[in-house]
């Protein structure tokens, strides 16, 4: 399974990103999360496949989370915060 995704960067916390389906954009992301995330800044769009190598996330897990929840939140390394 592959999916075109948009990746948004948080202006509030370095290395925090939201991965979402390209067509759905931020429509399935809970408002409470967006409020804590800050105004999302589009970082890039990519075709994501389970085999694709990502710097700090497992592509297969990202795809599964987008499918089930509508988004994947990548927290900065070592950040125990649960913003979902």
C-alpha cells in the first residue's frame, strides 16, 4: 500500500511533525491536537510506501496510523509528551 501524504511542521516544537493523507489534509486531525501543535506549516509532500526509509519513523506504522486515525504525530526524539 502506498499513499500520497503531506507532512506539516509544528511552529511550537522543533522536530514535531504531522503526517496526513494528501487529499484529506488536516480534516481528520482533532482540534485539540491542532491547538497544541500550533499553526501547521507544510513541510513537504511525498509518496509513502511501507518500504520507504524515514528518519525517525517506521513508514509502515505511519501508513497504518494515517489509515486508522487520519494522522501520524511524530514527536521530537526523547520527548515523552502525549499530545494526541
